[in-house]
C-alpha cells in the first residue's frame, strides 16, 4: 500500500482518473485470441479478411483485459484493490492493431453498505479510447471497496 | 464452417447449449493475472491470504475469457462466429484453483434488424459453473448474427 491509496471514504462522486497508455500490436491480438477467443477475425490478417471485421480485430475480452491492466497498474489506486462485483460492457468499435489505448474513469456513485459499515460499493463508468479518441469499450461497473481501518472502530486487514 | 454451423434463422428463443469443461489451475490463475490483473489476491496463495478473498482467486476477466473460449470451441456454433456487441457480467462467487468450469447458455431473444434484413441480434444468458454447480459468472449478452446467405436474396460472405 502506498500513500496515495484510496479508501471508500476518500472517493467521491465526480472523481476522475486517467490511466497511462497500452500499445496494442497485431502479434499481441493473435496471441490473446489463440488462447481465449480463437476465431478467424482475431487470429490473422488473412483469415480476418473475409469476415464481418474485414481485417484483424482484437477480442473484446482483450480490450477488457487491457482496461483492467491499465486501471490496476496506473489508474485507480484503491487501497484494497479493484474488486469488481458486476460490470456492463459495450464494444462500439473494434479494437485494432496499432491502437494506443488508455482508460478514462469517472465515479458515479459511492455507497456504504447498510448492513456492514466497513465496506461499500463504488460505481464508475469508464471508457477505453485509442489515440484518435475512438471509444473501443464503454463500461459501467460496481466495485467493492472498504472503509479506512480504525476510522469507524472496525479495522480490516490491509493488503 | 462445418455442417452444424448456425445462422440467425436457425436459432430460436429457448435454445440451450452446454459447453465442455475447462480445468483451472493455480498456475494458470497466476499467469493470467501477471499479465492482465496483477493484484495480490490473484498472484499467489501467500499474497492472497491477507485479502478480501482470503486465498488465491482468479481474475473475473479470466473467468470471462475461459467462458469465451468454451463457447467458441465447444458451445455455440454460429456460422459467422461469436461477435459480442454488449454484455452484462456479474461474478457472484470467486473462481478458484481446482474449478472445472463449463458454460450453460440459453437464447432469450432473436431479432432481425429492421434496417438490414441480412443481420440481427441473438440475446442470450449464460452461466459459468464449476463442478459443484457454484455459479462463478452470470452473463447476459447481445450477439451479432447473420441470416443464411441467399435465404433472402442478399448473400454475405462466409467465414
């Protein structure tokens, strides 16, 4: 845990976070798809030509994974980690080789649990965009977060 | 494309599909998390002990990726592939080492596009369960699908 780690109490509606960037290559698209989403439009430029995408496109699940990596490593320093409870995703445009992706997150709700005041949920929307501002993924998620230990007489163990 | 490939016209509300299984190991959890979700509760049994999960748990994005792999390779033989437009996800319980996962999918809606009769959307709910019936992920997704070529005078290219 570092000094900038955020507890439930530190997060407010309207707070915004922006991550660093991730450069996506054709090889990385093919590697991911080979293991998790082996379909012609994700596996090679040649096999992708005759498909809906008309060229190599990344699996939406890779866009989701990149988004998580960016949030975890550079985006949202929650003290107890980013623990998703639920998530709505949409992929308005395909993620493509050469995309330099980053994530912009905005907190839309912060709510302490009524039954357990040591925890609560942060709701946030976050878009994953490329260097041209094209939105590759839109997400709205509910994250489990914890109150600062000792702030309410019910300490929890830190990471 | 094989003989069992399904076009939009072949899919009906209430159709059910069940995938084969995927055996998840601790090493696979750590490998995935190291690249996409590097948080203590996903990176090792030791580092996970002091966290909310009280032990090693898989990234929800790995559960989503395994679900996609199972659907693509053994679950839902759509003729033009599984192309997700949007998706709602929930992870009611953590996915754990030793889980043998499979996916059960049910079609809840099939709708042809009003503006382009060669395509439409299949809506489906699908649960990812382990060998004990614990639901690790619940999903509801909207998939882009295509009408059979020549069935309406507007052929599309096959994969």
